[in-house]
């Protein structure tokens, strides 16, 4: 058996150019952590974009960069600024991302975006061919690279290829609006195994395959060109131990070691011990429902005025895709909403919303998770939503209430959370009130179920289950045996 080749838009390392030298620092993101068990030793290679465009890389450092990446088991696909514009900011984030999250009105159908997307996908496929052998197993990740499986299959008909989509796959009625819908489906069907977070996304995909390509589908098998492609759901977990341990040791820290943020949280607790902290953490993205959440919070304060000065909403929004106009507009909308609500409700002793627009180090995320009485996550659509899982994992005493949108993939596995429709303000206001007053025993009972499940189905299990299913396909071979 050959190597495992992992392909994603971004590599799991950050390149830093300093004093004329190069450093490759491993990223700590969910995917990088989850793939650790797959991407270890010399038997695997991760191919992706380094995060630096050709224009950013001095020619004399090219060799050092490749060496630094190689040391981390990585190889880069080089992209220039124009390619990043058309492929990443363009087709990936102005066409596919909005469409697959049901924001049809934001989706731009630009021929130029599509052409660049195709040529960049071809570059990734070429990099795979160059760096792999017939016997290797290939795992392609996410919506930026949906054409890659077929492009590799054309050159390597017998290679084993898996694909995992991290965002929702939309219903047929939405997907059919895409001008290049057949090409996307055919691109994905170059795989032997296609994975989604939930059964619903899997069903939507199969329905599109049947209706748009007219292919035979039986249960979760698609029959195409004498091949059988398996489609299945693999809900992604988190590194449960990492979050649990960070939260346990966080509690033991003495005051001198506490972060500035933790000290601010400490003084908040000392001055207002009865005030409940409500937390939301997301990338600043319209799919996450941040503006609606703020409106719902305002509605709650008007409906239940007795909670003024008794609750505080912490909004942590990570800057994201700020080159895309929709994200700039959203940033402005959120700034204004926060200003308006704070202006309307603040008192001398109380500001209802603390708003942070930044990425935070891991320790600060843990500060926020462990200090918040309630996590309030209201995406309008979300492939999975790992923040919901991370919050529960950090609740070492099992207290805390999770309010979660039923539109998040994670809601399917987190039935013990308080599930809400993010468009229903009445329901959200009443649920906040319920969360604030939930007896501790009920919190413990709900979180015990949630934690057990998260511990069992952690991210390593997710990666291993996908790889096992892919290896099974390899063992079965590619020939379609007609019955
Ligand atoms: P995202 O849309 O990025 O991921 P999510 O699953 O919530 O959404 O993951 C966000 C990650 O970023 C979490 O691990 C969180 O801890 C971290 N993070 C959030 N705010 C941060 C901050 N301010 N500073 C530092 N880190 C922060 C996409 C899909 C999701 C899917 C994942 C995984 O959109 O639906 O769950 O991929 O498949």
C-alpha cells in the first residue's frame, strides 16, 4: 500500500518570512488537528496553497520554502494574486459558498470566476499527479476543490480517491440554479468515496446526481462509467481531550498567570456576580446569523426588561474574507447594530454587549468558553459548527447551557442542547429566558449526554472512519460487477 495524500486549499502550516529566512509554523485549526493521525510519518504528504501568492515570495526563497514545507510533510501549489482572486475570493467564496448556504441572492455566476476555478483545480490535480504514485490513497477536502477528483481520475483511473465536503450540500432546487452544476457533480464523482457531515447533505447530493445526471443510485451507491461511488455521512468531531484538558488546567491557574481577558472576566464577576454571560463565537460570515442574533437580543431585552443589567452578551467575530463586498457590508451592519443596542440600553454600570472583532489565541478562547453561562450559536446555515462542540467540551463541571440553531449540522448530534430556529425572535427570546433559569441539575444531565458523545466521536475517530471506508473501497477495487 502506498502513501496517503491529503489535499486542501490551505496547508496546515503558516509560512513566516523573517530576517530573510523561512519558518513553517503548524496551524492549530480543527482540520489540521483532526488529520494528525492520517498525516503523520513519512507515509503521507499534504498538498495545498501556502497562503503566500507568487508575488509575495522572493525568488531566492523559493527553495527554502519548499524545504521548510517538506520538513512538515507538505508540498505547495503556487498561486498568483489573480488566481487567488478568481478561484478563492471569486468562485469559491462569491459563487459556491453563498449558494451552498442558501444565500441564492448573494451567489454570483461569473464565467471568469468559473474559468479560473477550473484552471486552479487543474493545478492542484497536476500537483497530486506529480507527487504521488498509482498506489497512493488520495483525500481531497472541501468546496474549493470539487473538480479535483475527476481531474486526477482521468490520469490515474485506478487510484483510490476520497472527497469530504465541510459545508452543507444544498437541496436540488438550490443546486440546480448553478450554471456549471453538471461539471461540479462529475468532478466530485471522480472519487470512490464522497463524505458529508450529515445524512441530509448526502441525500441532497444523491438527489442532484439522479435528477441532473440521470445516473442510477441505489441506497448510497452511485453507478457511473463502470464504477461504484459510495456516498456517506461522517459527522466531524473535535479534539475533545485538548479542550477538556485546557479547561481543567485553566481552572487551576493562579491569579498571576491569568490572561488580561481572564482578569477582565474576573472583575466582571466580582462586580456583578449575578450577571449571566452569554457567548457567541463565529467567523464574521453572513451564514453565521450574527446580525439576526443581535436583533433577537434587542427583542429579548424589550420583552424581558427584568434582565437588563443581569445579562451580558459577548460577541467574538473573527475577521474573514474581508476582500468580498458582502463581508464588508456585514461588518458595517454589525458595528452599527452593536453601537445602537449598547447606546439604547447601557447604564452607568452596564454595557449589554462586549464585541471583539479579532482572532484570539487558544488560551483566550478557553477563557471565554469556561466563563460563559450560556453559548448562543445561531447560524442560518452551517455545515457542522465546531464551536458548539468546543463549548460543551470545556464545561468540566458539566454546567452551562448551549442554545444552538437547528440549521447547524451539529444540531443533529446535539439534541440535548436547546435547539432554536434562528429566524424566530420570539422563540429565541423565550429560550434565552429558559437558559438563564435552567436548574443546575438539568444542565448537568444534558451536558453529561453531550460530553459522552463528543468524547466518543472525536475528530480522530472521524478521520479514521473516513479512511477505513476509503480503504474498504480500495480493497473492493474499481471494477463495477454487473448483476
Ligand atoms: P467554520 O465556518 O470556520 O468551518 P466552525 O466549525 O465553527 O466554522 O469552526 C471555527 C473554528 O475556529 C473553531 O475551531 C473555533 O475554535 C475557531 N475560532 C472561532 N473564533 C475564533 C477566534 N476569534 N479566534 C481563534 N479561533 C477562533 C467550516 C464549516 C463548518 C464546519 C467546519 C469543519 O463552515 O460548518 O464545522 O468547517 O468542517
